[in-house]
């Protein structure tokens, strides 16, 4: 009988199930907002699933720990453990994770109206800002050269062939001063053949390291 009593659907269980459903709706809206805001660039499908289900999980957990300080502290410890074991993401995704958790927490406490106001307002602002701002087309090119090489104009011919524009970002020494690494801000041509571009650079820098990478969310206003 004691075991079966755990399956009785009383008012408390109904409230938790309703919070879970509201958390699912909130997660769907949050995930949809994230996809709409990032439709013009690549995004992680795993992250979309995370922000969709996180409000549901929070909405289920909160009613069980809301009145117990020890359980609340235990949950905080679990979140801290997960955070330190995770790979750091960019600040936007970290903020969005916190947003999804906050929405689930509010749903779990039964404040559904406030929760959906938060979800719709923040999602709308996020989509609006993503439409007004776009990711810069600039990339970072890092070329390693020997210390005795004059790098000032040696790559200009290749840059003019493959790039729309370029500028030196910084120069630093490496390998006990025997090598230089020059970092450039570059904007490749629309149909730039990246392999051919790097192959030509390798013929100039002695086949040392060359890295072409995207900067971390360099945002610029749409003009």
C-alpha cells in the first residue's frame, strides 16, 4: 500500500504536472526564439535541445526543494559541478542557458503569467537584436614566419588576390624568439578558395603554421 500511495495523483502532483507542461511550452518558445535569432549562421542542435528541456526539468525540481534549504543547497552544488565540468561557451549561449533555467524556476513556483511574460519579452528582444546586428565577416589569420623574414609586404600580392581587405592585428614572438606570429584581420572574397589561399601562403612562410579562424562573436551594427 505504501508503494502504491506514491502513484496517487493528488492536487500536489497535478500542480507539478501542470508546471511541467508550462515549462515545456516555455522551452519550446525559448528554443524557437534561439533558432530564429541564429537562422543566418550555424548553431548547435544539442544546445537547442538543452534550452528546450531545461525549463521542464527546473519546473519539476523546484516544487520539491522550494521549502527545504538543504535540498536547495544540494541543487546549487550539482549545478556548480556541472558548470565546472562543461566546456565554456560564448557569453550569449551562457546567458540563454540562464534565461531558460530562470523561466523553468518561475514556472516551478507557479507564477505562470510572469514566466511567460519573461519568455516572450526576452525572446523578442533577442530576435530583434539579432536582426539589427550581424556577425562580422572578418576572420583572424595567423601566420608564423622565421625571425629573419621581413613580413611587411611579403604577403600583399596573395592578400590582394584572395581578400577583400586586411590589416595587421598584432605581432608576437614564439619559440624562444626564433619565430614570429603575425595576426591579421581579414575578409575573404565571397568565393575564396581557402585551401589555395593557404597553400600560396605556405610557399612564402617556409611551410610553417598558418591558422584561419573566426573571431568570437564579433558583432557589428547593420548599416
